[in-house]
C-alpha cells in the first residue's frame, strides 16, 4: 500500500502542467536524438543538460530521463528504415527490422516495435516501482565500507562486461578517477592538480567531460569515418493505409517475444555495465533459439525485431534501479543522468526515496506517462521523425559542435571548461579509435569523490585497518562479488579453453557418424 | 624493434597514444608523491588516492603499450578487445552498415578522413580562442560556415543560411529564454 500511495503522490507531482510540458519536450527531444545517427542517449542528455538550467529539479530530471528512454524508441526508426542504428542498443533491431522494411513492411515493423517498446517500458517501470523501495531498504543498512565496495563492484562490472576490453577499460576508469582528484581535497582542504588556477579549485565538472567525450568525440569519430560523405539509402514509410498496421499474425508471432524481452531486458538492465545493448543482443539470441522457424531470423522475422526492442526499453527502466537506490550508474547515459542529479543537489542512493520522495516517485510516475506519450508519438508521427534522419551529417556535425560549445559555456560561464570540453572531445575520439571505454571514464569521474570519501570514512572507522571489509557480513559479500568480478576473466578464459579443447576432440568422434549418415 | 616474444615488432598509433597517456599519468604520479599520503591525525592524506591511481595507471598503460607492440598475427586478443569495446557502448556512425553481432567492429566503407578531422579540430580551437573576444553569435556563425563549407562546398547559400539561423536560434534559447549569459562580443545584441 505504501508503494501505491507513494506512486499516486508521484503521479500527482508528475502531472503538473509544467512537468507534463517538460515530459513531452523530453520524449520529443529523445526521439530526435535517437533518430540522429551518431548521437545516442548519453550524448543527447549531456548536450541537452545545459538547457535544463533554470528549471526546478524534478522537472529537469523528468525531462532528461524522458530524453534517455525516448532515444531508445527513436533509434529503432533508423535501424528499420536505413539499416543504421541511432545508437548501439538498437543494433539488434537492424537484423530483422531492415529486411522487413525491404519487404515493404516498414510500417508494421515500426508499429510493432513501438508497441513492444511501450509494453516493455511499462513492464520495466512497474518492476522498477516494486524493486526500487526493496533495494533502497536493503541499501539503507550500507555503511561507508559497503558503499565503497558497491562503487568498486559497479565499475568492475562496467569494465568486465563491456566487451572483452578489460585492460583498456581499467585505464579508462583510472583516467576518470584521476580527473576526479583535481580540485580541493575534501578531507584535508589541500589543493590537488590545480596549478594555481582558481577555476580548477572546485574540480573538473563532469558536464564538459561528458559533453566532450560523448558529443564532440562522437562527431569527430563520425567525420573521421567519412560520415559527412554518406548518402543513406532511405526506405519511405507513410502513416495510415492498410499496409501500415501490423496483422493479427504479426501480433500472434510476437506477443511472447515481447514478454520475454521485457523481463530479460529489465533484469539485464539492473546489472551495472550490462545495459540495453547487451539486453537487446541477448534477447535476439533467445528469440532465435526458441523460434519454430529460426531460419527466418535475419530475413524479416517479426519476433527478431520485437524481442530486442522490448529488451532495450525494459533495460532503461532496469538501469534506474541501481541509479536511484545505490547512486550507481551502470552506463554512460545513466552516468550523465547521475551527474544531472548531483548538479541539482540530489544525491541518489538509499536515502533518496526517503528524503526526496516527491522527486523519486515523481520521476517513476513520469516514466509511465512518458511511455504512453511515446507510443502515441511513435505510432502516428513515425514519418515526421523519419524525416529527421534525412538531415545529412555534414549539416548536423557543425550544429552539434556549436551546441556543445555554447552549452558548456553556459554552465559556469567559463572558457576554461570549454577548453576542457574540446580537449575531452579529442580524447573521446582517440578513446573510440583505440577501443577505450569512455563510459567508464565518466562513471569514474562521477563516482570518484564518493569512492575516496567512503574509503576515507571506512579507514577512520577501522582506525586504518583494511580488515574491516571482511568483518561485516554485507561488505564480506561485496568483497566476494568484487573478487569474483576480478577472477571472471580467468574463469571465462578457462571455459573458452575447455570448449576449444572439446571442439578439437569432437570431429574425431563425430566423423564416423557423419560417414554413416552419408552412407545411409 | 624486438618485441615481447623475440620477434620483430613495430609501434602502432595505439602504442604512441598509450605512451602519451603513460607520460601524463607518470607526471600525475610524481605530483601525487609530493602530497602527504597520511594526514597528521592518522587519516588518509590528499596524496593517497592519486598515488594509487597514478601507479596503477602507469603500470596498466605500460602493459597495454607493450601488448600493442606485438606482431599482428598474435595481437588478436587486443584487437578483438578494441573492436568490442569501441562498439559495445558507442553510437553507430552514420552510414555504417551492420550485418550481425560482430558487424559494428567492421571497417567503415567510407574510409578514413584524417584531414577532415584535423580541420574540424582546428575549427574547434578557433572557436575556443574567438568565443570571448568576438562573442557567441559571431563566432558560432563564422565557425559553422567554415565547417559547413569544408564538409560540403556545393551549397553556399544554404550553408550561409544555416550559419545565420542556427546561432540566432541558439542565442534565443540560451540568452533570451534561459538567461544563460553568453559572451556578446562587439555586436550590439539585445
């Protein structure tokens, strides 16, 4: 009952005219961001963050969260129509979405994707509503040792799970931690790495770094790869008419894919580091493995589009659980969102739902409304959003750069921060070029001060002894998780070796049977 | 150069980047060792965290640089890691054709354009130095026009229109609606 009454209060808070307007603006901008190839939710939120200055905190975060999940809807349109995902979470949607469009079924594909996104977004938000208070209640008992370990575990997950790039991922995280140490040391008041600059005393703000790494870095990477020369093959779609709507068969084929994708996406999304990309690819594999006709996958199977779409949207709700209850962002986009929270004076974590219930529940309630608005926008305005994808990148790139520069300048009116942003843009390009993980840098930059503070508090409590991590049950459990994450590369390498060994042995055993089959 | 397995190797662009990072982190570490790692009351000092970060960072950069020196045939792990990491959380670039789960790591058909990249970075640097003296409106317009002409020369009128309209819209959003305080420069803007 508590949850229900909190949610009703949240809805009351979210449906204020100002917040509704911001929610609509957020989902609209999110769709536009998602549709634009080369811009994803993290870059979109980072670039749009300065536009929320002057708003009240709830309205600002409602709008930014709407940009986040709106971008997931928008990314599908380009995946289906031009075989170019707006961001990595919709890569799996191209596998069957584009073949469907080439068969003249772009309308049904996009409508089914929108319905799947809505169902998954709503299921995900419902699960978030139930899981967030429980997780927050557990996390309330966490002290500084546990919080330090949670931060470490989150970062390790990001490094271990995002690709196989552990070494470069760890360097990326260390770069973020290094940037986080610039400024006054909270513990002793000593200046670190300020080099006498008054502008660096308060440290390096995450906004210029996030805008640089994700916004400018993306643009530079796209230009380096000739994005400005591309002429995209666009498949048109018109709303209305018989061929626009999905058939009963589409629905029958896809309804369980929608359910499976929603549940899988949410639980994968909860794990820091996994996120929407992993969820959507996993869902595609699951759908293909349970399909009666797996050979249709890759050639235009509706469940192959619906499953991943449901998964990536549910994952965005799942990612909100660690963000709201532990203050732990699991991806680049949630790291930028966390930065937005901190900018507005809100500290996500176990206390957030107790101390700022209006905000926390207002945000959750807004996600229900946002998904409903997105469904309507997607079903009836797909052609309008699709036309955004026709804006050539050679026009888009200068606009994004100017927006990034002016947006960064307006945060503190500091030209030094513009320089930091542009420097991070170049760094972001090289990180993309060589396979580093910019998300880990931003997450470490945002969580660095928390990690340092909690470690310091931990050692004060234990009088300098690190054995405190082993004396408390919760922290001991987290130490085991951290150890497991550290050992995961070794374990997975051992499993791979064993599999390879088995594969090498198998042909000798199977050859006779194959021969028999041929003979029969 | 003789590599880790005794075969001839050559440094790559990645090696150079990692060496640069290692140097920056080494300077960071030296400065960290100039700070107290333990405060008088027995608490952790300002230098503790930076020392840990710096030492670990230099070590890992050296390991990664060393690994990037390996001959191409035995560099599979790192290359795989590069590809997967660069695609797992990144947005897909325009025009990139995706054919399957492994596809995001493929070479982009459009080829590489280092001069376009350098020119864009030069434009960004000009933006940085001109923003305050010339003001946001004028600098945005000039840099946008230069970038638009560089990226697509055929449509001069359209480029000029975009270069005027975009700064106007951004000026209205930031200065008029949000009262954000952009540098105005010599133009007598309201």
